[in-house]
C-alpha cells in the first residue's frame, strides 16, 4: 500500500543549495517560512484541496500541511518544524512519513516539534507577507507580536532576495514548467475540439477539468471561459454558445510539482471566424508574434509591451477604428481602450509568480517605477529580461461597451479613436492569445506542446470536427 504523498520534486542537494543561497544573501537572524495548513470549506474537516505555499515548496519541498521551515543564518542550520502523527490520525490517514524521514528527503536533520519553535527564534526574524488569515495568527504567536503589526513588519530584504532567486528558473524547473504547459496545451486542444453550437460554456469547463483530472492535477487558477471575452476575468460559465460567437478560454494546469501553465485561445463556435473576427484576430496574432520575436535577455518587457501597443494601433487604424499618429496615441494611452491589461507576467510555482510577495518586486525590482497610466498600471512585468525568466505573452483586443461609452462621453482620446465606427463593435466581445516562454541565452523557448494559434491553424481544427 502506498499512500505517501509525492516525493519532493528535486534532490535534497537542490533544496540545500537554494537555502544556502538565501542564507548568504540575508546574512543574519532567522528566516521563517510558513507552510500552509488545510483550509476549511464549510466545516472544519471538510477542506478545499490542499495547496502548499510556493516559497515553502521552493526551499523545503514538502507537500504536506502544518510544517514550517527555519533557515538560521547565525549558525548555518536549517530546521523543519512539525509534529509526527499519532495513532488517532493514522487510523484516518494511514501511515505517513515521520518528520525525520521528510527531513532526509530535503537535506535537513534538525527536526523540532511545533511547540519548540520559539527556542530557535531570536530577535531578528525575517518572514514573508501573510496571505491567509491563519498566517497572521501563527506569526503573531511565534513572534509574540501584536497581530496588527504582522503585515507591515514582513521583511523587505527577504522578499527581494527570494524574488531574485525564484525569478531565474533552473534547467530542472524549466522541465517542470514544460510538464505544466503540456497538460495546459492538451486542455486547450480538447476544449477547442469539443465545442459545438448550442453547448453551454460550463460543458467546456468540464472538458478542461477532465483533462486535468486524467493527469491527476488541479487547475493553476479558476478558468476564464466565456463567449463574453471582453470581460477580462470572466468566471461565469452559464451561457449557451452559438454559431457566430467566439469562445475565449484562458486556463492552465499545475504540474505534479505545482509549476503553472497559463494559456489563452479564442476560437469560433462555428467552423470559421467571421470576416470581422478574422480582422481583429489577425492584429492580436501579429502583436503576439512580434512580442515573441523580441523576447531576449537584455530586452525591457515594458518596451516590448509598448511595441505591441504600436502594432495594435496600426492594425486598428487600418480598420478605421483608430486614427492619428501611432506613437502619440500610444504615449497618450489611447490603445488601452482596446488593450487595458499588460502584455504578460512571470510564471513559475504561481501562475502570477510570487504575487503574494508583491507584484512590483517581481516584475519591476529596483529598475524603475511602475506607471500609473490606465492600461500601463496593469502591466505586471516591466523589467529587463534575463536568461531563465519564465513569462507569459498575452496581447488582447477587447470591445468593452461600458469603457467605450465612458471614454466616448468624456471625450477621451477623440483624436485617436473613431467612436462612430466603434459603435458597431460593441457586441464583438474580446480576443486574447497567450503562451508561456522561458528566456534563453539568445532568445526564448516556447513552453509546452505547440498548439494552433493562427487563424488558419485554428480554423483547421474547428473545420475538422
Ligand atoms: Mn496569464
């Protein structure tokens, strides 16, 4: 009988090496990394699926609840803190590895029961910002501090050190990202092949769920699957889809080691796009290809985003939806009426990697400040790319009736937008095209099994069903 949870994704040496890098970076005091506990759903022992904290996974590798890790910078020692299960647990859970067996798997021989954690915690304890209610309580108890001080006292040096380390993916991590995106790609292909006129959106969510379940993994985030693609994060799946509609599906799976995939396709419910859909799709596709070709170490992602915006404005001008000087339109932020989000974000153990540590530290670092302009303020990744960064490229064009009406009535961007013509596009919906990449020595590598993305490739799939 085997009921042991999956072994850590990497070797004990890998975890030791990661902790050593972090210890040397921080240099003094203790680094406390909380693992997650079970999260109750509607009564205490009826849980949501367990998801370990990603930083805990990165440094301590163990996918079980109620364990903490301490990296002691004062005496170069790492601790695993948690309690062995008693027979009262084991009759429900079956035999489980002991704390010391778990420690062996990730290169730690110092094990402490949870009620002894304070014996190794000094006055300088670095910890990460909490994001679950119980983190606040745990930190308050361990550090003997008021719960109101917990959030503000999170360690900025620790945040920055972890971000710089986790932002650069190792070869082994890239393999895991490929596994996640392979399943993600299979989910998208199945959804694209399964759609038929008069189906419900949730039936397609069911198709994606089946593929994830067949690989024994969870989604990396709640799926966005809707014929109303203009709503950027549309999690409502209760509409019937009809000939002439497009389905926008933005979804991803996690690998067994919890690396994330995140892809988007927008495909016709019928066998082909309409001419109007094809015209807009082609602009999004050109933006996507342009961005992918630009990916390389040394390139600033913010500049690639702005190049994409210019390509988009040129395309919309050719259709008579925009006008005026392209550079000025982009500088003014007029394109954000159609493209109100950013070109992409880092991806790793989290779908928006390390967003719990602070989006600007991950996507901008100390390089420059994030813009406050509408559109650009939603660019999660702006900084200069380095070899080993893993990121998404996801341009989109949306016709958001509420935003069009607002900008039009306020007279915003009248020199760049043909509001008269735009009126007839208010029922268009939205198109997004998203793939994941890792930055290589001289360019980039697509993550996961290549999937149809051009008009012709997608119509070949839709036409063949
Ligand atoms: Mn994404």
